[in-house]
């Protein structure tokens, strides 16, 4: 091994372990919040980001193989991709909230426990957010870290070691290789900001179909509608044993409810017309952002905001990358590449996506209002067939879980 090549050892944590999973999962919501804040108030965001541009640029990370980008995102053929990763690290200001996670043997280190690829298509504009399970076993390519050190490739590792291995650049490179999607923009955020963001907007509304009693996180909520903020929002987003089958995959579905409701609140008049709230949200996002160099330009962020501003709820879709049980380790998962290819084909064709997966007791949420998932409804008594739907609508394989912002889902709570 050359003196410029390093390997780092990490403590792998899977969704089925007894210790509550790391709170890095929550960062997806900060990342989504950032995007939607910008959509909701481009002018306000522009002012704030210009004011803090030097802070953002100082933390910017180069992406390997980054192509020269046109100055106007409208020139990006086929749209653009943004990777958002939530990194799990024990920040001094928040570590007391997280018990053993920040005092135990694995308190050190930083893992990319939340990994999203946000695809924004060109006309008509659609937004698809694909979540990648943190314990999905994938190849980690050779990556260069921020200091210029090259880290050798690994043939099979949990996705959430990529950041520890070589930072944000390695997360992007790993996801890009897995999906065969070019990534123009990226950002990493820490979990502390979720408290500030939920407090700044007065909390996020969530729905529980059944009570959640989770002694691991301390969350205790009755069935019905609730507004969660601060620490309670963290508990809601952390809960794994309190929803579905107690797995990390079930938790992702529950967290997508939060993402959808957060998006709706941020683009509502309640937030859009409140300049102090918009300023606080944008400032909080900046304080927790590690952007790619391509995203460090305030005008670029405003362009992205304007591109997303008019997207309809039914065209904002949250999907979970399809997986199968790892044959070598039942506590891990591996990519279901056949189903994933169908998903990417539909996304790349800019089709309106129809989620056909029917949730079970193992899933983190239940659908209480299917909303307007497609422009032409499909008979639910028949098996959805992409070849039988209108040209602009594709029914995804039922192995792909997800929801659209037009739908209403509630937590599938459990008492554990």
C-alpha cells in the first residue's frame, strides 16, 4: 500500500442491531428542507446565500470527474441530479441527546447513514427522491479525499462507509457508479440542524395509524395527528423498533411521511409568506451544509429553486432503492438490479411514476389517502402493467416502495 493510500476501519451498524441506529438518518430531512426552502423563497434564499457565500465556498468539495457545467441549469439535457447525504457524527452541541451513540465505543467516526439521489427532470419538471439503505452492500470505488489521498477500491461494503473512507466525493462516486447517473451537485449535512429546522417552522405534522411506544428512542405517541418538533422530531425520525417490522427499511418509509409533510409545509403560504422564518431556515441550512464546488454558487442554488417551484405534488415522488437479502449475511441487503433498472428507465424517460407496492404490516407506514398518483387511474383489481398505461405514466415494479407528496400516509406504529 502506497504512503498516499489509506484504509480506515469503521464499526458497522445494521438496522437489526439492538442499539438504536445512528441519527444520521435524520439528515435527509435537513437536505430536503434545504431544497424546498429554496423553492419556496428564492429571493430570500438568494439574499441569505449571498451573505454567507464565503462560508459555503470555504467548505466546498470537488467531485471527481466533474464535467464543466453550463451556467444555466435550463441547458442541462435531461435535467440534473443532486446527491444529498446525512452524516452521522457527534456534534458537541447535541451529543447529550443521543446517549450511547455519543458515549459508547462507536462514538467516534462519521458515517453517511442517509443517502439520497434527487433527480430533477426537464420539461415537464418532476422530482424523484431515491433513498438508498445505509446497509446495502455495494462496491466502493477508488476515491480521492479532500487532502488528495487516494483510497483503494473495495468490492463489497455497506454504503454508509463511503464518507468515512474518503468524504462526500466518495459518496457521490459510489452512488453514481451504482446508478449510472451523472451527478452535477452534492451536499452533506449533519444531524444537529434537524432540531433547529423543525423548531424554526413550528414543527412538522405527522399521522399515526396506531400508537408508537419505543423505549429505545423514548418516543411515546398515541394514534392520530401530531405536530413534532425538536427532540421529539428526532425521536420520531429515529424510531425503528416503533414502526413496521422494526427494520431500517421500515423506518425509511416512516421517514418519507415526514419528508412529504415537511415539503408541503415549506411550500405553503404559512411558511412562504413568513420572511423571518425563511431567513432562519436558510441560515440554519447554510450552517449545516458541506456542498460540492458546483453547489457553492448562490445563484446556482437559486436557479435550482426556481426550477422546482411549480412541480405538482403528484410529481414529487419518494422511492426506496429496491433490495434483496444478502445471501452472505441476512442482516444486510444487496441491490435488486433488475427492479432498479426499470426504475431508472422510467425516471430517465421523464414518465410520471406510479408506485404499485401495497404496504403490509412490515412497512413503516400505511396509505390512508392514495391521492392523485397518476393522471389516468389504473384499475386496482388488475396487476399494473407499464405497457398498458398511458405513455406519460409508468407503473413501477411492486418491489419498489415509495409514495408521492399527493398521498397521505400514517405511521404503522408498534409498541416495543
